[in-house]
């Protein structure tokens, strides 16, 4: 039996139960809530139920089959592959691996269909996955084929030896046009889908940006990150008053210079440079700008030329 204390007031039921029972995945706990195995004051409740102080939460564990990713026939664009790694050109809209509400149509499902065996280090839900891109971020993403390759790549990411370069289109003209953002990042305690830089207890984060083109009241940036925090580029640029075009979660309007923003935010993982797990030789992989983003830039440039 669990009890909601003062510090739990206003929390969602599913978040509260996951905090108290971290040994179970949030997806599994949500399943128990939806089937009535989690009760608040003796009655079934929704995952979104908002807790009040003193409420008693009873959890009746259920036996569910283990969650694992399954192969699914989904087209993939392969930028590079060898015996150690695969580099995929991930489209916007594709989730990298299964999570709450996403068990089909993921990159992992597609990879298992195309390649079969991948590294097992990430577990049954994340085979081969060494790093991630947000759902609406396109571009290059590398996947480990073997456990040895996975360990090597993971260590390179931890040691900040992987060079990650992005293209981002931000609102406004950034001053100075080149710089570094070092604000700490943590999950927003109020809006759990967002990250925030407003609390000192966040994790260190490092984002370098350089303006490469100005279009009306927008700045096309080359961005390199020294850390890999959730939503890092998005929240860092928003924190200095320049959210990414199309990124409503972090404050961007839906229109920019009389042209509607794409049905995604303008962030593209352009290039990755790392060392081969087998030979130690540098490998550099580049992804062409996604067609919808390239088209958007061309329309902005045309508008600039017309004096609009």
C-alpha cells in the first residue's frame, strides 16, 4: 500500500507509481492501471488521475509477457554499414524505439526486419540503440550490430569523442552570431513532456552554435553538442530566446515570415564522426537535408529575394 504525501500533491497517478516502483517500466504500470490493478482509495482510476494528499494507492502486480521489439517491414534509408555499425537516415515522425504509446512502426522494428541480429546490450526493447534522435528530428543515427561495437560506441559517446553536427533554423537573429550555451538541463517538474534550464539542479550540457545564414527574421545554424541531453538543442536555443522553427513545445509560433512552418520542427542531424570499433579509424557519415526542410529553405530564400 502506497500513500500520497504532501510532496506528491498534483502528481499524475502513473508518474507517482513509477517513482515509487522504479523496478517496473512505466508502460507496464500504465497497463496495470488501465486494467484496474492499481486502485486509489479502493477504486480504479485513470493514469492521468491527479493525486491528493492522503490518498492510498494499492498496486496488484500482474503477470505480463516480457516486452520485446518485433521485426516489422518498414522502409529504411541506409547511409553506411559494415560489420560493426549501421548508419540510418532517420525520417521525421519515426520513433527510435518502443515506449509509452509506441510499440509499432519504430526504427528498432524496422532494423530487426532488415538486419535480424543486433547488439543485445540495450535489452529486448532497444537492440542496437546507442543514441537517439527525437521523433521529429531527422538525420543520421548509428546502430551497433554487436555487443563489442555497442560498448565501444557507448564509451565514445560518454567520453565526448563522437562529433555530432546538426542544422537548426531558429527564430530571430542571434547575438552574438556564434557562441556556446552551457545552461544545465533537467525535466520540467510541472510540464513533464518538456525539459527546462531554469533549475540549478539540472545536468551539465554544452551546445555550440554558429550562424551560417540569415533569412528574414530567422537564423540557419550549425550546431555541435558536447553532451547528449534530452531535447538539448531545442531547450538551449529556446532558453536564449530563439526557439527552433516549428517547435511549439518550446515556444515557436506556427508561422514564420508569412510561410507556414513544416509539420515538424526544423532540426536535422547532419553529420556524425566517430571511430570504427574494430579499426579505430575515423568514420564520418553525412545525411542530406530532409526534402521538406530543403523546400522550406528554398521558399524562404525566394521570399527574401522578392523583398518580402
